[in-house]
């Protein structure tokens, strides 16, 4: 197909996984450097049209999250890192096999793949950590205020181990999973376009505002605080203690912009222009208490999960399952990033004695960690075990691909599909994770 598109053959190929590489599903890009200043992008999927632009004037339209914009994010990130004004052009053919907008971190995989392509074409060198950090920042060109988990695991994943990803500085620690468990990857087949809505950024802004109010209450320099983790670090206390501080400081009732301004001593104009993102400036309700409770409790579960894996008690699988159940409930009730279809899938799995379940990628109604509908099909990803990242599933358990079902179908047909599929043979792509004893 590359030959038919460009009349030549690619000089090299680049792969980048999503957050979990379970069945060799990767983003793949075939690349040919050219002696012009034109970037030609094509896709093996005819739903995603070809695109060309000048490498000297890369423009990313935030209002239209088309698939090629994610490639441009990675390209522009590397270009700007090295301060290049006229990088060489290239012909690129993108391929992938992930269902659209399914919460699999495919947009980040495309950004990472594009960054690696650009780095290779330019003949430059960076460490995996450096490239992950560049791709994390550059994906924000599309308008989503994302973190760095997706990009980090895409570059730092290793076969046969889960990874605990930590930031400031970025680092990845191996976490050995228990041998007596099977992780079932399932897809609720609910699609959500995170870049085309404000849901994702609203959650980011709610966490940011919660961090600022907590910092203000504790007499910290709140105007410089952006993340809840920063408040904990500056106070030097445990996650459990931060949960107590949250209970004592924030109220469960939603905050209005006016109340937030009174708490911080700023004007509405300052709130909208200096703190909120462009697509959250008209939001009238912010649930700060719930978001902070979720973040701190989820972070605590990550550390508990790692400890159980390290200690390997006899009931390790049951303990991990309960942690994942807690994570699902927190995502559903506190972070409000689930949907009825996913909750039903969870209930179905638990009804047949699967020990636990947890969401992947906060995909659900709020659409966190999903791929826009015009983005190329890209690799699978997972944040099932809270924030621990599984990079390979070493199990012979067979699975059924969601590609056998229509991309969009009615609730009735979705429920019928669930009834006809046993939990251990759910869909190979995912929105929910379960642990089961063998």
C-alpha cells in the first residue's frame, strides 16, 4: 500500500504500543524521508483521509481533533525541542487495529510513534524518558490537558512485568504480578471522543482547583500549585493523611465559580483566564471534594497494590481484586467517569464469581483516555490495576475480538452480545479488567 500511495518503498518502520501490549497490537508507521519540506500522511483505513502540510509551518487545529493532528503533535514536539525551523519532509503510512474511541490510549500511541519517527528522520538522539516527556507536553497541542502516564508506559514498558510509573522525575519500577491470576480484557463498546468534548479537561481543572484550595487552606503558595500531588509533597504527609485534610477542608457540595473565587481571593476574570482551560471557562459546577478524594485514594491503592505483589501473601489475588473493586467504585462514584454499559459489564463479571474489575483509561462517559473518531486505529492500552501498567498478558486464555461486532449498535444488541459471551472470553480490546483465580 505504501508503494501505491507514494510510488516508492519505506526506509524504516516505527512501532509504539498503547498502555498495554497484550496481543501484539501496536501503532505501526512506515516511513520514507524525502528531500522536500512536505509531510505526507496516509492511513491504511480509508475512513481516515490523507493529509499533507509543510514541515516549516505545522498548524494544529484544536477545534477539529482529526487523526493526523496527533501525528503533528509528536512531530512538532520534537521539532521544537531541537529548535529546528526547516526539518526534512517524509512520507508516512499509518496502520493499527484498535476500535475507535475505546479508551485504549491510541491517541498517545500515535503521538509517541510520530515523535519517534521524527527523531529517527532527523538523526537525533534522546533517552526514552526524554522522549516520553516531550510527547506528553506536545499532545496538549490538541487541547487536552493530559498527564504523562500513556506516553511513559508506551516508551518504558518491558515484556513480562507491570510498571509503577512515577513523576517528578519520571521513573518506572517493575512490579511482578501474582502467578495465580488471569486478567480478562473486555470492551464495553461505548465510544467517547475526549478531545471533542470538555469532559476530560473539566476533571483536570477540578483537580487543579481542589489542589489550589487545599494549598490555600494550608498557607502554601497556592498560585503556583497545579497538581494534588504537589500539595501532599509540600506538606510532607502520607496519602492517608491527605484524605483527612481533604475531608476537613473541602465540602461535598459542588462549588460554583463564585465560591472558588471567594476562597482564593481572585476575580471571575482571573479564574477564567489564568486557571481554567478555554473549554472549561463556562462550567458552572465543580466537584472538588469528590475529585480530590478519588485521586488521593487511588494513589494509595496503587501503593497497596504494589505492596501486595511484593509480599505475595496467600490471598494476594483476593486482595488485589478488592483493590480493583474499590478503584472501580471510586471511578464510578467520585470521579464519575463510568457509564451504564460499563457498570453492567462489571456486574455481569462479578455475578459469575470473577474476583474484581476495574476500568481502563477512564474511558466511559467523561471520555478520558479515548481516541477521537477521526484518529487512526491504534494500539491497545490499559490502566486497569489502578495506575499500575500491565505491559504483557502471559496467558493462553483465548479472547474474542470486538471487531466482530458493529462499531455502533443499539443497547439491546450490546446487551445481547454480553449475554452470549462468557466472561473469560470477552473482548480482546478493553474497557474493564477482571482478576480470576485459576
